[in-house]
């Protein structure tokens, strides 16, 4: 499943995020020889890894990292509006809260075109696009190499160049290559066609509760994932309760599922609150939650 990690739930992914930075160092520094990014601690972290950054990680049931990508709004510093601004020769990167930049895409399988590599690739981008539509993101931009540009050109995407082909690398002994800055509008039709082309019929987003995540191989619709995220943002210490609600969503009893959906929506909308007894939170069982007192 695809785990979505933001500033609100990253406390649930401490060791996983550290491992992600290690994996990025191996992929980008050791394997791709981007020596300029080399760090003595083996963690590939740059100025764009901030609280504004959202990470999408493909994790297996044992929480091992298989792939990832990061995004951040273009209303803050991005690669294409700071260090690589010169690569936007045709048009400046849009500065808009509904426009995000993506970068640091990686798959741990060195053979991207292998069966496992393609599966991770499809799942990562399906999760990203589903989440983006639900969040109201209207377009992405980024710098991609030319082989990727030609590959993406075969997808049902309205790919727009905002830069010309440019040479990168070679300044610190790393290999050189060619790429360009692009912008990709996001809309319902584009997302639907992409998922059809990749035969991605089922939801791929995890509830993203770190080690508390129930049903690690079951995906959820983006609206449920965002409702959970809203609640975790407001109540970071109540992850156990969120995990109980999540289990209810997979209960065979439709009444249980409907009850969980209603509670999650009310909590995320601020229409209900968890009642405190002194300073402790009593975590009910799944069977008790439909009857729990909300205020």
C-alpha cells in the first residue's frame, strides 16, 4: 500500500523516514552517482525536505520501503523556483496553492521495467493522483530526464513543457544526462484514464498510521484517508482510537462500517469530540464504538 506522510503523522514514521533518507542516499548517491548529494551520515536530505513536504512511500506488509516520491506546494521554495530556475526557459513554474512540485522519485528495484518495478511505479502514481484530486491539487511540475519524458508522452496526460532540454550533471564527477522541466494538469478524466491504462482498479492508499496501521494490504478511498488525516492532525495522541475506527471499516457487518464512516466524518469535520475522563482517553472496542457517547 501507499503510505502518505505529512508533518501531522510523521511522528508515527520516525524510523521509516530515517530509512527512506538512507534508501534515497543509496539510490541517488551510490547507484546513480550523484556525488553532490553525498552525506557522511548516509542520509540524503536536502532543503526541500521540510514540514511542507508530503511523502508517498510504497511499503510492504513488513514496512520495508519499495519506492517513494515527495511533493510540496509551489508557494514555498521548490527546485524549479530556486536552484533550477534556469531550467524553466519557456515559462516560470506556477506559484499557486493548487500547484505542487514532485521530486525524488525512486524505486528500490534497479530494473524499473521488471514486473515488481512496474507494480511499484503504477501503485505510487495511482496513490499520488488519487490523493491529489481529493486534496484539490490541479497540476504538478518537475524536472524529468528525456527517457522518462518520452515514456510519459504515451500516457493520457496533457504533458506541457515549461523548459527546454537541458544537460545536467558532470559538475562533481557524476554522469551527465538530458532532461527538461514539465507541468502535468490533474483532472478526473486524466486520473481515470491513467488507472484504466495501468489496470489499477482497487484503492491503493493506506490509512497511514505507521505501525498502528491495520490491514496493511487493504487500500482505502482517498476521501476516507483524508478524513483520517484530518483527525490525526487535530488529535495526534489518539492514534489508537483511529486504528479502531479503521478496523471497523473492514468489518463484515455493514452497520459497523457505516457507523465507523459516520464517526470518522464527524470527527474530521469537528462535529464530534472524544470525551475525556480526567486526562485519560478510554479506547473502546470495535463493538462498543457504535454506542460510544460523542459530544
